[in-house]
């Protein structure tokens, strides 16, 4: 097929009558000149970019790489056309990258993969590959345009940060263990402090679970059951209570993401509520139930703790303990919220509001 025949088909000009052949020829020549100018502009633009740029035919056949690709890989021009591009990937990454590429070709979904690409020095460097389909007016894919970005230093830095994070986490857990040990020693020397020591150790254990839940995790270090959201944290903190597994302690409603900043005060609050309920409230009864409901209300998260089917209440206690003051402090100061307790005959109801901005640190904010 000649170049003009190709252009005629591409621009639906093949049905013109012979009497219009001269004007058709002029249209084809003008279209060819326009395409040549666009192609030249595309090559100049991509060669000026700091990223590696490539493109393929609709079937995935690679037919173009910019100058950055050849500078990075050092391969001869044209040697990675077609399917040969996969050969410059690290052997351990080839099947994964190829599988994702075939999925994108069959589904039309954007392509994104992280792999190690062979540098002209012989070193394999971590690279982020992305591609999007270019479609015509009928929605058909006519070309794929992709980029490769060298992320090697960023990847190594992230791995170093993960090692430091694990080491820091290990040291923090050791501190919790040392504190618990000191409390145990003190309680043995002063038997009258044993009840207080037990409560304090429970609180420290709650903080330890919150720390493990909310600390930065990699895809390898994160426990399978942990997800960084409020439901996940509450489930972790309350997992020690059989009522959770029995369906008598239920968590429902809004499930916002959280981080380490909010995990600690939230853990303290719900540990105190559950502990008091197990001693005096609904969780102290065989059929007692607790429902925790969360709801988004503008810039706040409303949380209700409702107990029922436990011992009947005769009103608000005359004396409040340290745990009550701890909850008040955590909600009002650390979480910028409010708390109200309702001592109803059928059980305690606690209504709390938490500033949504305190649940998750803004992206880019200092830790």
C-alpha cells in the first residue's frame, strides 16, 4: 500500500469520484504534510524530555523510543522494537512486566509497573513504567504512549527508611516491655499496688498494639490482618474481648483512614471504655452487647458507644477515676473533639466527636 493510499484510508477519502481526484490528491498531500509536521514535533518534544518515552501500535508492537531510552540503555537503535524490549528488564521482573502489559493490551486499562531496567553501565536500576492508550473518535485504540522513569535512588531510600522504621519500632516495643517489667517489679515489692499495676500494664499493652497497628509498614512487614483505618484499629484493640468474636461487640459505619498520630489516643479511649464495660457494664453480662457506630459529619467524625442488656444503671457515678479523665483528655486535646456520657437505665451511651483533620496527617506534613 502506498503512503497516499494509507492516508486515503485513514481519512476516509477512498470513496471520492474520479472527477474529484485532483482535489483528493491535494487533500492527501496536505494531510501527509500535517502528519509529518506532527511527527517531527512529537519527536522533538519527546527527545527534549528527561524521561524515556516510547510508543506502540494498537497490538503492542513497539516501534518508537526517544533519545533518552537509547542513552539510558545503550542498546543499538531499533534493537528493542517489537517484543525485544522485555529483554532489557531484569530476568526476575520480565514475566511480571509482560503479564501486566498483555492485560493492558486486552483490557485497554492503563499500564503501570515497577521493574529493574538494565542501564548502559550494566547495572540494573529501578524504573517506573507507565502507558496510556490513545483512542480515535470511535473509542478504538490507535496507539499506546508510554514512559519510563528512573526511580532507583528513591527506591533505595525507601528501602533504607523501611529498615530504620523496623529498627525504631523494635526499640519502641522493647521500651514497652521494659516499662511493663518495671511495673511488675514494683508491684511485687508493694502488693497493695498490684490492682493499679495490672490496670497500668493493660494500658501499656493497648499502646503497644496501637503502635504496631499504625507504625509505617512495607508490603512485607505489614501483618496480613492490619489495614490502616479506624475499624481495623478498633478491631485490634478490642480483639482481647470475647464479645467481639461472639458478635456482641459490633463496629459499624464510616471507616476513615488513620495514622500513628491518632492511633495512640484512640487506643487509650476505647481500651478504657471496654475495660470499664467488662468490669461494670454490658460486657460484664453474658448477654450484654456493645455497638460502636461511626458517622462522618462535615469536618468531624461522630462516634457513639452504646451498651445494652447489661446491669441496669441507677445514674451517673459520684466518683470518676483516672481512666475517665484520661479519656476526656485524649478526646478533647489530642483529637480536638468532645465527649458526652449518658447514664441510661438500659446502659451507658457515650457520644464522641473527633476532628477529621486529627485522624490522618496531611501528605507531606512532618512526622
